[in-house]
C-alpha cells in the first residue's frame, strides 16, 4: 500500500464513519504506519479515555482476517508495563 492508497483508506473511513472517523468507540487521530494486511492508526478510546493503536485491515481476500485475529489474540495476552 502506498501513501496515496493510505490517504484513500483514511478518506473512506471518514466518509463511512464521520470526520474524524470513529470505529468501535475509538476516535482515529492519524495513521502511524502501514503493512501488507492494513494500516495502523493512533486513536483514543472514548469510553475508557485512553490512547490506543488500531489496525484496520484492508484486504478483501477471503480468509485474510485469520492472521489479524491470531495477532490480536496474541497481543491481548501481553501484560507488561513497557508495552502499550
């Protein structure tokens, strides 16, 4: 994904979710990075009042969500003061 495609992703999120976009109770502030599965945004969880990072998957290939779900499950188990 190049920078133009990333801006398009943010614009699509803005069109779908409002400006600035809110997904699942998280306000997306800016894009932090991108990779093969999607883009990572800096966000703010509105109900918990904490900063968060949100990965938005962009692939439409069937089954592509499996690696992302595995990553989320592994990440959720990490509990360390130096990991956010």
